[in-house]
C-alpha cells in the first residue's frame, strides 16, 4: 500500500489527467475509478494516522501526569533536605561546633555572601531616586493589537493572520 505522500501525488496526477480527458467518456470513467480507489486509500491512511495521533496524545497525557507526580516528589525531597540541614546546623550551633569531620563528610558553618534586605518604604524612595531601579524592555501586547485590528482600526506594520489546522474529533 502506498504511503500518504505517494497517494497525494497520485491523486494530483489523476486530477491533472481528468482535466486533460474531460471530454473523453471512456478515459473519464477509468480516471474516476482510479480516483475512487485512491480516495479510499487516503481515508484508510487518515484513519491510521488518527489512531497513532490518539495513541500519542494519551501517552503525552500520561507523561504529563508522571511529570506532575515526580515534581511533587522532588519538592518533598527538597523540603526534607532543607529541614535536615536546618536541624543539623541548629545542633552544631547549639553545641558550639562550626566544623565537624567524619570519615565520609566535612561539615562547615560559614557566612553566606552579603545580601540586601529592603524595607517597605524603600520602594517609595526609589521612585524618587531611580538610580536603584531597573526597567524591563517593553513587550508587545498582541491581544490588544488583534482587538484593534478586529475593530477596524489600522495598526502600522500589523495585520491579522489566520492559519488552518487539522482538528480530529
């Protein structure tokens, strides 16, 4: 059985031949019979494609579910790690030990790099002294542009584009 690409090419060739023999009844009957056969083959191929698509869609849903399950598991492990580290640090600080050496591990309590903590009033002050503010690059609001174009407003360098896609029900 031919693949979908070959069937599409055969169908196009038959359409061309049909146009060439449009007035010849015998030729047209043969071409129509061949087109029926190809059309049936395309429908069979399309059904096969749909089965594969549905199978992969269900597999994708299963993978998404597994990703969610594993994400929860990662979060639980990270929380347990943080809790155990905090407990160990608390115990070391309570006993006055900043360093512990074992046969497998070396533990040290050390200072983190300096960081800044801002009070709630800082934002008001920073608005006056914008030396401490960073501005993000502007982003285009395509939904607003689409709404304007649909309303009949002209937007330079923008146009409505509408593609087509296959829906399987």
